[in-house]
C-alpha cells in the first residue's frame, strides 16, 4: 500500500503583531512601544510613532559593550514608562552592581537616561546607542509588513532619516562624542563620580522638512488640558481608586482635537491599532464619562454631526465582527442610534441648552435614518441585503426613540408623540418575535435571521437590553423585557457559562464556536460587562451585578489596574489569572470608560439637571465596601457622594438648588 504524501503546512501570512506584553506609552496621536526590557530593537511594533508614522524603530543602549540588565519596567502614567537596569563594571566588588541605569520614556518622543554611581570610586562608562528606522506607516508595521532600515545622516547633535517625503530625527543632550551616520550610532565617554549621576536626554521628532505649507502637523506638545484631574475614588478596596485613576488617565491619553475645531475633543479608539476616530467607541466613551463632565460628549457629538451623511442621517462606521453566528455589523448603525442617547443624557447631566440645540437637527436626522431602516413589524433591520434583525440594535433603537421624544419635547420641537408610538410598536414587535421559551425559563434571541428564524445564542451584547436610558427626574425608561424576563436574563448572565469569573463572556461557553479569545465569540469585553452591571443593579438584581463587579476588579488587578480592550474568557480557577488577548488595544477608550462606568454604577447617580434634581440609588450590597466619589459634575458644578458599607448613600457636595434624593 502506498504511503500518502505529506503536505507541508502553509506558511502563515504576515498578520497583526502581538502586543499583550508590550510597554505602551500613549499621548495621542503619539505613542512609544517596546518590550519589558526597554530596548527598541525594531522587532514587531517597537518604536516611537507620531500621526501613524514610525519615526524610530531602534533605540538600543549598551554600556561598556554590554546591555544593561533590566530589573523593573512600569508605567508611571499612560504617557510615561520607567525602566530600571543595572550594569557591571570592573570596579564592582562582589555580586552587587554599583551602577544603575534609569530610562524614563514619554510617548511624545522623549527619553531621559540617567547613569548613577553608588560606588566609592569614579567609573568610566563608554555608552553607545544604536538607532534606526524604516519610517513605515503604523498600519504596515501592524500587519507585519515593515520595510528595511534606512541609512541615517549626521545632523547637528544627532541623526536624521528621510524617505518618500517623510523625515525624522533624533537629537541628544549633551552632544555625543562621536556620531556614525552609516551605523546609526551615537557614542559618549562618560565619567561618573562616586555618589553622582550623569544624564543623556534624547528627543525623537519629525524633521522640519517632513511638513509642507498648508499641511503642518500639530505640535507634539499640543495636548488637551487635563479633563478629570479632580476625580477621586477612596474606599475600603484600594484597587478601585487606582483603577479609576488609571482609566481616566487612559482616556486622557487618547484625547484628540477635532481637525479645524481644536476646542472639540474626542477619544481615539485605542492604542496601538486604533489611534483614530471610531464613532461608536468615541460615543460610548463620552457617554460613560458623563458623570465627570459633559465637555467630551459635546465635542464628540459636534465632531460626528459634521461627519454625518446629511442625506441619510447615518453616522459613519465600519464593519465589525459579530461572532460565529452572525454576519458583521456596520458600527455606523450603533453610532447613529447612540448619537441620540448621548445627546439626551448629556443634557440630563447638565449640557447647556445653547449647546444642545445646535445638535438637535443631527439627532433628528439619526432618528430619520432609524425610521427608514424599520420594517413593517416595527423592528430595525441591518441595512445590508437580507441582514438580520439583531436584539442589540433593537435596544439601541428603542432607547433612541424614547430619549429622542424626550429631547424633542424639551426643546418644543414637533414629533415627540410619534416617536413614543414608534417605541411602543418596537417594544411590542420585540416581545412577539424575540423571546424564546424553553425549560430553563426562556431567553431572548440574539437575532432573527432570514425568514424570522431566531438565533438562540447567549451573548454579552444582550446586556444592551438592560440599558434602557435616563429620562427626567432620575427615571429610567421601561425596557424591552418585562420584569420576569429581565430577572431571567440576569440569571443567565450569572451562570458560569456566561460569567467567566473575570467578567461577562461575549458568547456562552456552551455555544458551538465558543473561543475564549473570540472578540465576539467568548472573550470578555469590559464595556458590555459594565453595562450589564448598571442594568442589573437598576433592575434590583444586585447579587448578579456584584459578582460581575468583583470579577472585573480582580481581573483589573491582574492587568496592573489598566484594562485592556478585551481579554480571554477562560473560566476562573483557584490561583488562576485572566489571559491577555494578544491583539487587544491597551489602553482602549471603551474599556477605560467601561471601568469608570462600572465604578460609578456603585453610586447609581441619576441626574436631571434641567429639572433641578439628582437621585442616588447605590448598589445596597456594596460589593467593594464603602466608597467615596469626588470630582463628579452635575449641572456643571462639583458633586460628590459617599456610599457606606451598608449601601447607604450620602451626598456631600452638589450644585446649589438641586433637589436631592436617594
């Protein structure tokens, strides 16, 4: 019998570069990436980037011909990292090194290298730094398709590279003792006295010739001012305060100014892959950060109103993966419907009428797009041919209709009653078509496929059914599910096939096609887990909400209290840890804002600034013990609240004239 031929496995095509263990500093639109040792070797995504261009890919330090041994790498904040290393010298006596090397790196292209001598004698340190770059686009580097290193030229106290109209340079202070352009090498002969230190400062930036008249880049240092500097969370669990600080710091690092409207701010989707505008992510971040002020929401809404298609009312988006059981969903659908919600809720938090009113026509266009996408059954269908009717889209649409009516009434514009009738019809159509009875108590379908066939898959996207939206006097809109169905969904979310112990899975572990690393097929998405927490708490399902709060905070601790966009949905076990997703953005706008939303849900604030009221309905189970939130903003004024270990709320600071309730 002949032996069948052996077929060699096909070589994988270049693809996204893993970054789960990288040190990433961000100050959008700039970032710096390296491995934990701090050296930039030109491997993977290593380098300094600005405006989507890699300015430097190699920055390799050697001292006396050897690399320092890195003993610690940590982020000082979202935009700065510190690497501490030691070097051996001939003067070392015994095993203890006397020379330390500290590298403090910033996303904006700065690095400060300090050599400290703790020994009793002067040491001579020959220092060399090898540089290189390909000036490649971030998209090419991310796809594993970077180019070859360019040849440097000596320029002043540093080096310079140019290619295809792009240029970059590195400058050094003090000036090097030798500069070798062909080798991309700068060299110093340092002497460090006992107990003293010497410092080399590097600066990486686009060279002046890289800009032309009319296309100058914004200065690297032109960063938005601190947005949430007063925000604090203190409490029994010290991790919660650190997580809030880190999450707001990540959001700050991702802030960008709108082109031609620099006062309008929005967030980039995430680093390193998504350093530009993603409308749905930007809106989610703006909404979840409303407890700390309305400026981000206002800037994001104005930015997207300028990008909105005036003919259809659609906000732009791109296809996003929807898991193994549904075709991709255009994120523009989510963004278009979320636009109305963010405007309505920003108004409730205190966005002044003078800023709301210019955005109402854009909101009305969003509602018009929604009506055009509505079927005779009262449900919103995907705009693609034969597209499914998704549960999450019905949640977006229902909330937009209810809150849109609220907006129109508040500003004496016509159509509010029609949108309330629309919402009632959508609710009736949803209840007819989406609830599936089964021996376990029933469940909502994930979607209705062609011919009305239900897709009976449990997903964290069903958390949107719990997110009904904020109305006047601290009330929440009635949901698409009735009380019993809401309680059943809470029970399903609490089961171990959905609650991984680290957060809510994007798909049940019992479902065909489950993968703990599936972006929509089983991994944990922070912002949807946070929505589930606030929705469950509002429905009185505090046990289920508290379990998710504890799981996410425990996961955050394993990630250094800096949340990634997604992480592995493996089941939690004793002594285990959540698995990082190798391609996840970190920081990511939706994840950072989701962590903030989860923490503020502990207090359960429901403002109505136009009505002059604010209610606070905390999670009485107090899953993190006592918490004290300050630096909040309601009606444009400072607001602070304390929740006791017994789950009782006390408002400590509020705008004059606000009627307070719990």
